[in-house]
């Protein structure tokens, strides 16, 4: 702050000095002499004689004050100096008083004093920023901008930089409309007074991009920031250092999009700049960039490359800086952290100890830097099993935290948490319990139950109690899982999908440990089974949903109301996200009521997308096993599958290797049994038709004895179970599972409802016979909720070239044959084929009214996220799978779309959430088997997207069938449906009929899910 204040003042003082010459000539004899003092102070300041300057300012101010002229320009100048002096000494109340006095005097002066008036306004703005007074801060910036606007010829450079400063200020306060206002002005000023090829224009693009970034509109932000980078590479001179600035911004947005390969390329270009311009290597920005590269590779998990860059940066900082320089200390910590990750504890300890010594030399004892370094050292000793040494360090950390922040601060509570973990390792159970429980209590008091810090404390206590008090362990597991549900329902949806990875991974690990605990104690603690299943039910129900934070960047032509709602959503989102970091007291002080904001947000979302009004949308609805059991009959058996990570307590490792849980509830009043399943490569890596025996042995046989006396199986699949045909699993006597049981499939447990309902069969919408190469470039009107996504954002060109979207598309004759069934029965039918089998047609048809039955005879696509380091712990992003309609193949083969193409043909899951299918009783997807990954998550994601929008039943295929085979099934099914009016009865009757005459290949891979 102090450096910034002086810098702002003197950058402006140099150009404003000339403005004073005319005022000097006009001074009366009474005022003569103050200019010489001012000039001398300026000279001494520039020479670094700060102490002398401080005394001179005081004397000059008092001398002017004693003259009794309260409107003297000399008094205003030295009052300004007094304000700056007090700012550097962090005496903010005094500084504000003097700066205010200066501004009041200057306001009364003619325009020729505007240079100094401007200085006073900008320094006052800087002071109010330090005090976090948003209104005063922006008011002073606005007044400064008005001053400059009155004489842009002289001020245009400072005018542009102040606009950019104002954007940053407005963003920091969450005032995005104000920030946009500054942004538009900055862009216009750059265009008018510079050019579209100027550094000033590129800086404005980045600034506006940062506004969108702060609002979570990553896609829109990335377009501007990447555009600035490309323009800078084209138009800035090869030796212009701002190339690095634009490159760093580009890296930031590319990482936020999960495009790590592109981010790495940008970093390589930055590095090449320094190779081509070796003079800049002597600047400290070079090792700073190397440090950033180290962080980048560390995030990617490439620890060797990370260490290479960290170490190189560290050597350069060591050669150029004092050992007590914060940059050097930070560099030492970076290298130490990485060595610790590589389990090179001795080397890491050396770096930490060195950084600790230099930190103590710079800041003295008992500072936050010492606390951080001692905590790092404690972590090393903890991991080495040197628990007494770890305890010594953590006791010091506790002492420092209490000294700096006090016993009621979150950092003190966190120090107790770590201390408790260490006491547990040395066998001091009572001390461990005392510190862990105190930390948990303090954090709960500070933040409330629904906070990440409380969640972390609950996890630690659950682990601690596992060996000594398993009932207490269960209680803490329940607390931790309750937060994971709250967070997944309310907080994670506010982030773009790519930003949710870390928390979702952490929740997956929690559930893995909870699973291991429950399997170990299920006999003496049967309530743990129900607790675990309830957590899994709600997490699976909340994990799917529209990615609103990213969607706005893909909308083609949103209505004014939708744009306005998005802006309001972003404002509420930012308040909630920022408020999550605050304690309860801080939230009250800031007048933030998170629960009320969430209610406002949910209300607003209902105006934005139809999915939020759907009775099927489960994100914000909690449920439990008891309510689900109440919906079944005594002769029913619930089988609820979940894919989980396998936790190895000995190595503290988590692996994804075919581990599943099956919760089996044989009847309404029966207790739930937990059965672990382990699938090997005979199931994971082969298709069911060629390996029915392995599928049955690994999936069905472990469960069979629990449901022998039941008549109906109600199955909730997960993961790979979504590609299992339970109907055809072989059982004893040469029969199949569907010969012994009535099988009903539900997409998730909290969507269970009564079966055998009457369904509407009129009207009928069918889309197929797609022209995959037709594109719509100039439609009369683009639906407001239609998206346009560049294929490179979905996946790489290599993968797109390897997978054609035209495979398995339904022929026109098949569409005509199916639609004829309804036409003959005088049902309303709408058929869209060829180039009319498009997204625009689908959007418009659904807008016109409800369609009881919708059949989309189009292929599906599933891809891995582009340039992603996404782990196995999280599902694919909602733009990485969907359906391919008219024009999709043309889009698929392009690296980017021309602006003229409005309909990209790719109906991703993200766009499905914008459809209204609340009036649809049945959706038929006869071609979605083609191109799907083997893990089953994509099928679940696609089905969930449609079901959340209101669809009651979905029929889909597990393996591809030829046109004639599909027709055999669907012609019979639709005749049965029109006759019975029940999807369940028609499907069951069709299966039974075809089972007598046809192999399982024809009918067994067609699944009805509710």
C-alpha cells in the first residue's frame, strides 16, 4: 500500500508539475515561497531521503497553516503531502483527514490546479481501497476520471490506466455492472485514442475478460483474454515485455477451461520470448515466470518438471536478491513443498529451515511466515514418523497462532486440529481428543456446520475415533457427509464444471473411507449402512445439473430477460462464494445471509431454465432410504449400486479398480445388507454378450441369496452397471434373470415412484434420418436457450477424426415406419428428417407444446474432456457427451466454427438442461450405444440430463442393432403401448413376446429406465 501510494502520486506529479507553472505566476506575495519548498521535497524524495522529507512536509504544512488562509493552494499541496506521509506510516485516519482537506481546497481552485487535484483524488482513492470503503473508493476514482475527461489531450494515458484501475476496484467489490461500465469506456477510449492494434486496447480486453472471469463466465472471459494474447503476439514488437503479461493471462484462462496442453504451449511461448530477448532474463520477472511454470507442472502432477523450474527460479533469486527478500523465501518454500511431495524429506527440511531462518531475520519471531514454515516442518516430521519432533513444531505453531490471532481465530483452531493429529500418533489419546474436539467446536462456532473447515475437522475426528470409539466415528462421518451433500447441492453448482474437480475428488475419498469403515463394522453398527447409503443417494442425485457458470458463454441469442437474469445470477453467485470464506461474525458484519441468498438464487434460476421447475430435478431435494422403502411392496427387493474408490488403510491410497457396493433391501420392512463387489477385466474390458458368465458371476451371484423369495427387482445402476443388461444375466437352469423376476430399472434411487402408471401416447415427435452434413447458417430465429459450442472445446481434433458421428444413424425408412404406426391410429405426429432433424427444430417443437412421446433416432457421442487432467474420481463435463443432429458431422470435423453457422448440430448434455420435457411420458433413444466409453458414466449423465428436464421414462440401447432388428422391437412395442396406455406393461409384454422367438441380442440390450 505505501509503495503504491507514492508510486501513484509521483507518476502523476511528474506530468502535473507543468500544470503548476501558470498557478505559480499568479501567486500573491502572501503565498510566495511554497513552490520552492515543494520542489525541494520532490527532489529529496526522488533521492530517497524519506526521513528528511517527512520532517520538511510537517514544517511546510504548519507554516502554511499558520498563515490563516484556509484556501491557500500551498496549504492544499502540503496537506496532500501530509496525507501521503501518513499513508506510508499506515496512519489511515490522519491520512484521510489531510487528503480530504486538500481535496476541499483544490475543488475551489480554477482548472489550472487540476494536476494536483487529480493527485489528491487518486491518493484518496488508494486510501479508501486500503480501508475497503467501496463507495468512497469508487467515488474518488469517478471524480478523477471526470477531471481527466475535461482535458483528455493531456491526460489520455493516465485516463486509460485509471479506467483499468477502476475495473479492478469494481471487481473486488463485486460491482460487476459498474465494472462493465468502466470496461466499455476503456475499450472505447483505447480504440479512439490509440487503435485496435495497441497495447492499451489489449489491456482493455484483458480487463473486461477479468470481469467475466470474476462472474464465472469463463468461456466469455477466455475469448477476450485469448484474443488479447493473439493480438499482442501479432502487433506488439518482439521485445515488448507485455507479451509475457498477456501470455500469463492466457495461461490462467486456459487452465480454468481444463485446456492444459494449450496452457503449456502458451508457457513455452513465454519462455521462448526470454530466449529471444536475453536482456530480460536479467529482470526478476524471468525467475518469477519460472516459479509460475513450476506451479503449473505441479498442478499437472509432473513433479520432475515442476522441480526443474522451481529450482532454476530459486537459483536465480538467490543470485539476485537478499536472502531475506520475500520472493526468495517464497521460492525456498516452493522447492521445499515439491521435495516433500516427492518424499525427499531431508532435502525439503533443509529448504524449510533455510527459509525459516531468513524469515525470522526479516520479520522477527512469532509471525505468520514462521507459523507456516514450522507447520511445513511438522508435516515432514509427521510423514517421517518423527512424531515428537512434529509435536514440538506444532506446539510452536499453536503458540504463534494464539499470539498473532488469539484463541478464537480460525488459524488457532486449525493449529489445534494438526496438534490433535500429532498427539494421536504418539499415543496420547486424551490430548489428541481434547485438541481435535476443541478444534472442531471452535471451527463450528466460527463458521457453522456447513463449512469446509468443519468438514475437515470432522474427517480427522472420524479417522481418530475409528479405532477407539466406532459410534463416535460414525457421528463424525455423518457430519462430514452432510457437508458434502450441502456443498454439492448449493455451492459446487456455482462454479464452472471444470472448477469442481478438487472438492468432488475429496468427497469421493471421504465416501471411500466411510465405505471401508462401514464394511468393517456393519455387524455391530448396522445403522452405518443406512447412513452411508443415504449419503450416496443424495450425492448421486445432486451431482448432475446444468453448468450455469459456463452456459452463458455458449448462448447464441439470449433474450434481454435471460441476459439480465444471468447478470443477477452472477452477482448473487459471487456474494455466496465470497461469503463462504467468512466467519459467521464476518457475514453478519457484511450483512450477508447465505441461506437467504440461496433462496433468491433458486427463485431466479426458475426464471432462467425450465429444468429448475421440473419435478424430476433432484439437486436441491434431499431424501433417505426410509422414504424410498415406503414406496415398495413386500415382494420387492431394492438393489442400489454405487461405484466407489477402493481405500487401502495401510498405504493410505485410493484406487479406481472396479470396486462397487450393492445395497440390498429385500422388502419394505427388511434391513439393508451391504455387499462389496469386485469387477475384474472380464467385466471391465469385455462386452456382456461375449462374456455373460463373468457378468453373472461378478454382479449377480454375490446378491442372489438375499432376494430368493422376491418377485420383483428394483435396480438403481451406477457406473458400469449402466451398460449391464440385467434382463439377460444367466442364472441356474439355463434361464435368465428376467425369467425369474420382474425387473424395473431406475436411474437413481430418489427418482423412485409408483410403476404401472397410465401414460399418454399422443402426440408423438420423432426426429431421425439425419443429414449429418447440413448446417443452418441463417435461421429466421435462434431459440433463446440454444447453445453453440466449438468442437475443439469438446475434444481434440485427433479424437474427433477417429470417431465419426454418422455411425448408427437411423434411416429415413425406419422413421417413416415408426411414425406410420401412430398416424394409422389417428395420433398427432410430427416428423423431422434430413436437414430439418436439427437442434433448432427440436427446440422449436418443444416450445410449441408438450409431446407425450419423443423419439430421437440420432447417434450419441462421448469424449474425454479436451486437454484435461480430470481424474477418475469425477464424472465427465456436461459438454463432453450428447446427441448428434443435423450438421453435427460438419461441425465435428472443424477445429472452429464460422460465425455464420448458428446450429452446430451437437446437443450436449449442457444444452439438454435447457429443454422443457416436463410433458413427455416417454423418450426413446435407440442409437446412443455407439461411441460410448466403457465406464457407463456417460450413459448415466445423458439419461440424468433428460430425466431432470421432466421425462418420466426413457428407453435406450446398450449395444447397436441393425435397422430391421430395431423395427421388430419398436413396432411391436408401440402397438402394445397404444393398446395398453402403459409404458411398463407395453415394454414387459414386448420383451416376453420377443424372448420366445428371438435371441437375447435383439431384445436384451434395450432398457427401460424410470
